[in-house]
């Protein structure tokens, strides 16, 4: 090489390196998603603690969605998993980490894996290890647990396998009218000067990450954090649902699929309604037939197209999606401000969603408000994240933390306990009769019941004051632990974004204090690496569950959130203190001791025996045969918004959860071929498991609320299921379709 050509070579090399950096992006990123829909029959739903609310079908499926980010192929990394579930579970986390270790060695550990729940109250329970969270499910439900563990593992595996060079963009904006404060009287107890810094008594800010493939420049996913409860669906609902955040994720992923696809469904070539009706009349129900185990997967409409959209939870403690407010069912007047009751009755005070009295419509509206704002932020995201990937994690025994308070005072946390305000429930779902939010007295009757379980010690009563101890769950260990003692806290960093994984539900003001404390600590100890442009978000209900975290001022009123703040009045101060230690360690690049490991109680759990015992159709019928076929309207065809339905002879849906498949499908006739147009992961399709009144045999009712976007044409409803006639016989798979009908 001659001397004169060296400068040209250097220029070309610099240009090439710049081009490689531009094409490959700042990080390695990977996303994954997997079906985690649990038993659709007979399992108590996790959230409302309503023993009568057990699953009996599916509105739309639940998913585990994951993103992984790392600096380079051998650099620091972390995985963040968002679950369509009530909350994370310590035992789930333990078993997921065991599976990841067997696959990847020490690549993914408790330190760099975060698992966060959306807080839907419409998913199967029975997957948490502490008694207070499995009481209404009457014990541990293995099938419910296994499907969640598997989905998390598979979503992480997908994300790992999908790792590629890419970029991450951040955007923030307010979501209007998707949440209000359900305990405003408690919020008002926070200092006036502090409240004056904020325009609302809830956080309206959504923070969104946009993931872009570095090679193609195409978007591959988006994760957002925004605080609103998963309680658009009520305590009376029995269909599995991801609630408003799960709905928002469906809408986002569907929107992206349509936006990115050039393909268009081709409607029937026959446009004459009369001819369509005549053709449909000739197409009768198929009758039930045996099929393959994987047949329902072939009718799945939502294939995993690589784009993952997740709507994650934040400091949701006192935020309800029932934005019309809380009203008395008997009078229609607003509920009592301080206690959320109606003439002293907590049962009559209920929050109303924007679609009241239609809870499905409310779910859709709140989901759409999050989805539409996310789309706006997604389209306009320009701030590219650059810089370090980092993480810190520690386990803490939260029953005995010494907390430094203002004025050189010292406080302590307590063993877990619940107050009578917890038993009262909330405006989203009232609890037991005879209790009110804000109660600071316990009746003699309930004291006797409490003491029969475990009378609280004088130390516990003093430590928890002003909370009266209704359930001393932190000191109850028969037959095993009733509540957590050791909980994890975690910080994740990608550039100037900090994610705080918290094991519970921080109220609005509690979350604000935590975010501010962490940011101030990073800025003061980070040697200029962090500044006012650092973004801090809270990922709620992460890695385990320890209920609520209220401020000290809110704790004094003992509404539901305060009465459910397990570890006493200084719980928030302890979290802030310990997170500041994590922030200092991260800012200075220091390690932090692991802390005491939480228990694995899997060998002690009370398992609920609930396996299906065998199913048979009526004599002369097959699984998949019609019990009630489509009932046509007088016009001979259905219009948009109508709800055609059909009922099939079926079997208990717990024989096989049909993971990544479907129990229900809407098929459209295109030419002479039937094509799946909607499945049980669609907001418009409802699968309900029933028992026949006269024979007590299993039925499947499929109902389709025809979307406004449905094309004119000929349709039919199809059902898939699995069964065995005795517990000793092999599982068989079956399907059947209704007669055809016309939509115009």
C-alpha cells in the first residue's frame, strides 16, 4: 500500500465503521411471546379474592411477552417479562430461573431477569406459594402454575433466539381518562406542598420503548409502562381475560400486523345477499369429528409475526380504570368519600367504567385509550437510548428492616399483617360484609375468629399501629408460611432509562417518592453520568407479590391500600432506603450483597385435587356435535354488531389447554375454501364452558360479536376440544362446525 493511499483507506474505514454502527444499532435486542392461558374451568380467579369467581371459558388469551437487551454478544444483558397475570409469583420465579439455568447456564439469573404482572383480575389463580394468596383457590393448582412457568421460559427462549443488532427509542406522553384515584381521601392526607407539584392525583404518564431491527430498520416491538388497575372486568366475570392491558396489547399487535401487511382478506365474490343466503342454507353443521392434537393451532389466526406489543404495570396501587367514579347501587348517588360505602354498607358501592354497565365495553375503551396513546408515542419516538446495560438485585427480609427517618429518628418494619380495611375491599370489588375502608376497630366477633387462627403479639400490634391487626399473616406458619417475609428489589438500566422492579403495588404518591429518590441518588453519586434527562419507571408486581405500599400519611387513614401495606407504617421508607442503596451501587459500579434467599415451599404446598374425571357426550352424539345450531334472524342474515352463537357437545377444557391453539374459531368461506378469520384470542369472540342442565354433560358455547370491520360473506363457527372418557383412557381431540350464515 502506497503512502498516498493511506489517508483514503482510513477515511473509508471510518465510514465503514460508522455504517456498521448505523446498520447494527446500539444494542443487541430480542423479543418473544408465548401463550400462558390457564385452566378455563373451575379455577378461582386471582385478584378479587371472590371464592365464587371461577373460570368457565375464555374471552381472549393470556400471554407472556419478553424483551432482552445486551450491549454485545458477551456484554451485560437483562430480560424483562410482562405477564398477563395478576402478579408475579416467588415460586414461579424460582422455577423459571431453574429452567433457564439448565438451558443457558448463568446467562439469565435472579439478578438480570425481571418478571412483572399486568394485574388482570381475570386470570386463573393457584400459582402463588403463600397461603393468603391461595386461600380462595382452595390450594395450589399445578396446571395453572405449569402453564405460566412454561410460557415465561418459552418467551425468554424466543427472545434469546431472536437476538439481533438493533436500536431502542424512548417516548413519553400522557394517557387521558384511563384511570382515577379510588382512594382520594387518603391521597389528600399527603402534604399539600408535595401534592402541589402535581396536577393530578394519579400518574397519567406513559413511557414507551420502541425496538427497531438494525439491519432492516423495521420495528419489532414496543413495551410501555402506565398505571391503571386490571379491574375493568368485574368480580362477577368468569371468562379468562387480560383485562384492559391485555386488550391494549391485542389492539396494538393487530394494528401493527395490518399496518405492516400488504395482504387483504378477499371477501366472497358473490355480492348479492339473496344468493349468499341461498348458498349458506345449503351448508349444514359438520358434526363432530376426531382431529389431531395440533389441529387447533392450524386455525390460529394470530400467528407470532415477530412483533411484540406489551402494556406493563406501574405504581397502580390506588388507580382504578372505572373512571366514571363510584356510586351506590341502591340510590345512584356517589359513595361516601372517606369510606367508599353507602349508608355504612361497602357492598353497595361500586366503581363504574366508561362503558357502564357493560364491563366488556369498559375493558375495550380503557384498552383503546392506552393503545391509541401508545401508537402515537410509537410513531413519534425519536430519543434513541445509548449507553450502559446494567442491573442490581437484592433480597431483603422485610419483616425487620431498621429505617432511618427524618429528624434522626429510627423506625422498623414489621412482620406482615392485614387490617380490617383490607377485608372491606375496594370500589373495584367490595370484600366481606361488615367491614369498611378506614376501619380502625375490629368487632369482638372478628377478634375471636382472628385469635383462633393467630392472636397478634403486643409487639406486632404496636409495630403495625395505627393498623389494627385483623390477620397476623406474617406470624402464621401452619401448615406453611401465610405471607412473604423475604422479597426482592431490582434495578435495570438501559442507557438513561432505569426500571425499578417492585414486588407490590405502590400508590401514586408512594411511587412518585420512590422514583424521585432513586433519580436524585443516581444524579448525586453518578459522577455526572446521570442527569435530569434520566428516566425512571416503576414496574409493579414484579418477581414476587407482597401487596400494597402506601405513604405514611395514607397509612394513617387505613383505607384498603394502607390496610394491605403488609410490613407496617414504614414500609415505603424502607423501600426508598434500600433502593437508594441499589442506586448508589449502580452509579458507582459496585456490587451489592445478595441477601437471604426466599423459601421454595413447593414440597409443602396443599395441592387442590381438581383433575377432570372423564367426559362423554349424550348417547348417539359425538364430541363436537351441535346442541344448538345458529339461530338465524328473520332477515336471513346477520348485521355488524349482531351476536350469532352456537352450542356444541364438548368436554372439560382442562384435559388440554390447547396452548398456542384455540377452542373457538370463526371461519369465512373464500371461494370454496374455509379460512379462519377470528380465534379465541380475539376481542370479538367468546368461548364459554357450560354444563347441560338436564344431563350435567359438558357444553361449549361460542358467541361472536360481529366487528364493524367484518367483510360481507358466509361464515360459520367452529369448536375444538380435548377429552377422555375415563381418567385411564388416552386424551382424544375433536372438532365440529356450525351451519353457515351470512354477514352483511
